[in-house]
C-alpha cells in the first residue's frame, strides 16, 4: 500500500558509513557503522548546464551530473571512523591516533535518514570521499557550547552510473527496516 508523500522534511539522524571494499567492477561495502551526533548535512548537486546554439536559439541543452558535494557536520567524528575512512593509525603501545599524509583514505557509502511530516526518507550515497574533519574549539564563557566537526563530502557515481538511492512513500517496510544493515542495492543488481 502506498504511503503519503512528505510535504516537508526536517531532522537529520541515523548517519552511517560503510567502507567501500570492491576492487573490480562490482561495488561492495563493509557493514554500515553508526556515527552518532548528526548536526547537519548540506549537499549541492555538481555539474553544469551546457547549451548548444543553432538557428539563433538554444537548440539543445544538457545538464551534467557530477554527483554532490557539501558539508557533513557532526557533534564529533568517532575515533573508529577516523581509522576506517581517514586511515588514522592507533599506536599499539601508547593508544594515540596518528595521521599520516602518505596513507590514502578510503571511499565509503554514506547512509542517513531525514524525517518528514508523513514518512521518514532513507538515503544512500554510494561512492563518497571526505576531507579530514575540522579541528576547532573555543574557550568557555558564561555557558558551555558544544563545538562541532565538519567534513566536506564528495559523492560521485559508481561505474554503473548510480550516485544515490532514496526511499519513497511507496518503499516497502522490509527495505526500510534493512536500510542500515547493508548498503542498499537494487534487487536486480544484488542477485
């Protein structure tokens, strides 16, 4: 039975990442890992409109789809994510995280939920990279204000062209219930 479509959306939550593990043409990811403390996500579409002129008018135009880019702001990125995505190394003896410029970061899927007035929407960006989280803080004054961390996320297409998946009002409850258990793949691709 089809649900009612949202009129508005609000409240980012249930942010997860899944490290991309594929080495060939078939995408694969590790099990999604929850990242508590979602504050905001703002992703803008990337790509330009290219007009072609003929007969003195715009005869044809095309729009490029180069994915999305923007900022994910969290209360704090957990140590495990620093290790899994940005390849910080945990020193075995001292238990200190070490960042090394010569280590390449991992690509990952970013999964999250945005609530709506009628239904929750679940999203999956399949092929992401992210800048290392920002480091910022300030002194306490009359009140303690939590400081956040941000990473600029870039989501691009997989080899098959898929950039993102999002549930709709007609998505089955079974699909929604499994959304954060593994990266969603269309049934015809997962078979």
